[in-house]
C-alpha cells in the first residue's frame, strides 16, 4: 500500500501489517448503526499513514492544500486518486 501527495510518496506499508481483521472492523462499525451491502468500509491507514503521524514522527508541518492530488495504491487492486478542493 502506498500513498502519494502530488506524486511524492509519503507513506507505504504492507497489508500483512494490518492491526484489525475485517471481521473486527465490521463488528465495531455495526455497533450502533446499520451497514448495508455496497457500503464502503475503510480499514484505517497503513503505518505512519495519516499526516498527523507523519508530522509527529518526521517533525514536519505538512498538511493538505487546495489542488493537492492524493493517490492511494494497493498492488493487484488498483488506485484511487482525488484532488483537494477548498470550499
């Protein structure tokens, strides 16, 4: 799993390092709410995957800005890319 911001690799990890099983994730998500077929369920971030963690560990102050391009890739699954837009 890899995360890019403006084509710069900012995080990568291996799916085998996931902390929670999908059964545990679904159990937690369904507590107090109803989930339906077709709902998208995120499993969290890979190691040092969120900018808060990256900023704390790398001692940087890097946050998303208007027009930043974010791309997430998982081998053999594909990629997802979005552009940040200020509202």
